[in-house]
C-alpha cells in the first residue's frame, strides 16, 4: 500500500515539474484541424429539372422536407409586397382540398407546413410523412387563389405597415437598405401602403406562374425515410410539375459614396438612435479571402468578444450591444456595423465606430483575438456537423453557389490557415473608412447639433428614403408654460428673489484675447438701470458704452454716439439690476437644443434669451442690432460656468460672437455692492 502511495506522489511531482517547464506567456500553436467526415446525401433529378437531396437518419422517427426555388432576386417596383402576399396565400388549401380541411388535417397529424413566395417546408412524425408530403405538394403545385384570402392578406400587410410606422428600428432598417443598394435594386425595395394598393389578385397569380418552376428548384428531405420509397413518392407528386424559363435579371451597380457621409433620417419619437456604418461589398464564398473576411468581422463585431461591443457597451456604456456583420451573396452584399444608442451619445458612437474600423484596417489584430475568432467558427462548425440538417444544407449550398465538392471538408483547414496579415488585408478591402455611409435614424433636435461637429457632410432623408431638408430644430412650448414661469425658475436657480433684491451694485472684470492680444472687459451696474461697459486693449480704452439712468452714449476709436430712439427708450425701461426680471412680460417662442441640452427661447424687445429647460439658468442671448448701413445683424452671447458669489450665481464664462470674430471672456472678479460709484456712469 505504501509503495502505491509513494508511486502516486512521485507521479504528482513529476507532473508538476513538467508543468513548470511550460512557457505560459506564449500562445500555444493551434493543432491540426479535426477531420470532419460529412455524410453525402443521396441525389437524383426529375425530368422536369427538380433536384432532390435525401439524407436518411433513423435516430428519431421524424422527417422534414424543404422546397427551395433558387430564382435570382427580382425587382417588384411599384408592386413591392406581392411576394409576401403570394407566400401568405400558398398553403390556404388547394384545388383538391379546402382551407378548412387542409388546416384540420395538418393539425390532426401534428405536422407543421409553411410556405414562402418561393419555398415550402413541412415536418412530421415519419409514420405520417407520406400524407404530409402529399399535402405540401398539393398546396404548392395546385394553389387556389381566392379574392377573400387576397383581401385578408392585404389587410394583414397594411396593419403590419401601420404598426411599424413609428418603429425607429424598422424605419432605419428599410431606409439603410434602400440607401445601400438603391431603390431600383431588389435588396433596396420596401413594401409600403402605396405599393400594396397597386397589387391585384391577378398580379399574385401571374407571379406564381412566373416563378414557381421546378427546373431551378431543390427538394431536400431529411430524417427517418427509406430512399427508394421516398424517391418513388416524389416522382409521383412532383413529376408532372411543368418546367419553365429561368428568370434573368440585370441589376443596377451598387455603389458606395465617393467620400464618407452621414445619412440622417429624422424620427421625432425616437428615444434612442439607430446608428449603422455601411458599405457595399462584393464577396462570394469561393473568394480566396472569404475566410479572412469572416474572421476580421468576428474580431471587429461578431459578438460579445468583438471590439465594438467591448468599446461601446463595456467601456463606454453607450448601448446594450454593438455588432458588425458581413455575408457572401451572389448578387450583392454589404458590411454593416450597428448599434442602438442613447440620444446624447449618438455622435460619440459614430466616432467610436469609425475609430475601430480605422484601427482594424491600419493595425494587425492580436494573435489572441484571431485565436478566439477561429475558435468561434471551429466550434460552431463542429457542433453543426452533428446535425442531420447540416449534411443537406451544405450539399445544397455547394450546388447553389457553385462551390468545390470538398468545400466543407476543407472548411476548418481554411479557417485555421488565415494569418494576421490576411485579416488586415481583408479589413482594408471590405471595411471602408474613407467612402462609407453612416446612417443615423433618430431625433434630430436631440442629436443633429453634435453630429454636425464630427465633420462629415450630412444628407437628409425621409422615412421612405427620399432626399429631404434638414428637420426643424425646435419643438413647441409645452401647454401652460409662461414667460413668468421661466423667469421665476431662473431667479430661483441663481439664488432667489430675496437675495437678488439686496444687490445695489455689481462690478465685473473679465479677460479675453484676440489674435494673441489681451482684452479686459470691465462691467459696472447700479440699481435700477445704470450701466457701464469698458473694453481695454493693452491698457487703452478700445470701446465704451455708458447709461446713467436718463441718457447714454457709446464710444469707439474716438467717435462718440449718443443713445437715442428705441435704444434709449429700452435702457430707461429697465427696472431691475438683474434685467431678467423685466423679461417676465416677454413671449415664449420655442424649445431648441444647445450643446446637447434643451433650452426654452424667450423673446423680449430686440433680443432672444435662452434658458436651460432643466437647470433654469440662462445659457444664451441673441441681440438684434442695426448696422451703419441700416441692415440688422444678430450678436449671440453664450453664458456658462456659473459660480456663486454672496449666495448669487453668475456666469464666469461669456462668449460673444461678432461677425467672424468670437471673444471668449473668462471672468476674473465679481464684486457685489462695492467698487461702483456715480463717476462710473459719466
């Protein structure tokens, strides 16, 4: 017994010793790809061209059958939606059985039978399968198109459209497809109330007769069947199906924009924005860099380990999830990275998406990232090959995409052969940066101001993808809100009426620079309406304006102008040292965004005043003045960085724009009830 224990201890120490010699800082090399033995479905072709694939699997007493008609996508034009009507009307009985009897028998057999415009599917227990296959074939090849069922399908489709009209995600999806592919490409079309109302019952019949043909179709049967027996039944059920001409379609060229641009769709009801970065690509499964493109996308945004997910969700908390996708398509395809994000971070999300796309194009991914991406595809592939449906779907894929017969046998080998250089080259080729389309669907008033700051040109589109104008950046004033409400909130926000009424004088000095030259603004005021402003440059008075309560003047460059007319009348009418008290009799105009926040705009005589809707603080004034030539000009002033002096808040940052010049004043000192005399107003 002791000998046995000693042996175990010896083996344990040996194993620890060996483990200690392993360099765990190095990523171990991938082993050889596991050998996958894919089964081969049995195949035969009917005289009418229908290709049949049968995969026998007797583990469970179930069978499924899929009919797939492999027509190229066909533009539907002003009758878009007709294909959905056709799919909805198939399976509602046949010329041999009524809809009621068809549905009753399907339910009795515990089967599942469904149809698309160019497809059909059925599944059931194997003992009922002969009858289920018969029902599916009958409904597919001998449809009965009634006006009653047509009207029902139209109503359902119209209801679905109406329910999606306020869905930001639905609108974003349809418009970004239209913008990517164009309205004349089948992938860019979408169903609308207008297109549905163009469709007649005869149109549906014509579409069926044009597209439902066997010589471009595949029938796939998987499950507990005997090949010879099912082959005989298929010949009986589908042998008389008449073949026809295979559709040929010419597609318009799918183009990316010449330079990166933002395409904006305004949705006033949006509580979050749908952001998508999209570029059209040409990618087929037999392209040499197909696997590299898949892995590059996996690293960028293929799931929870993707860079955009980690960036926008885990790091920034902008969204619940951010992803990207790319797929091969014989006719047209695209790369798309997207997320639903909070309104206030819409612009930041665009910046982060573009940053990650640029990074994966210009820098190699890490060996660890590539290893994780490969493991994802290897794991999915190995799991899938255990399913009987995989044998058939892979065989069908090879036929439809003209792939080599050993395509899936070499799948893992091809995945593992992708290098870091391959991934970067694929990213450069398929993930555009300088000529990509950034589609943002959201609430313009909340997000456009900051989107404009990114620097990309913005084009505007309506909910149907038509070019439109920039949306109005205002919203109505809430019912019941008055100018008095706004001023009361402002007075409370800066310290309250009682505190403010103790102010007799205010002196403020602020500094700014213009082209490197320092400026000093000295402002003095005395209750109720005396004011003085002096702008000095390098110790010399540059500009001065004074009002002593009865008369006033402005002076600049040695020239003096007396205050007259409306200007004098307005100055005299002021009743409080904090002039906002006077604005209570003003007019509320609108609500609009400023720096990502909403402000309510109040008009008083010759100025518009903006108050933050949440804090109540004044954030902007726009004064309308007349130039020497008689024309009006607007002088905006921004207020921020409020600080408290003697219990009253004052803005310490004041930015004033005058034509092309902006003066950014930073307050240095504020004195209340000191530093001001009558001499200042002479």
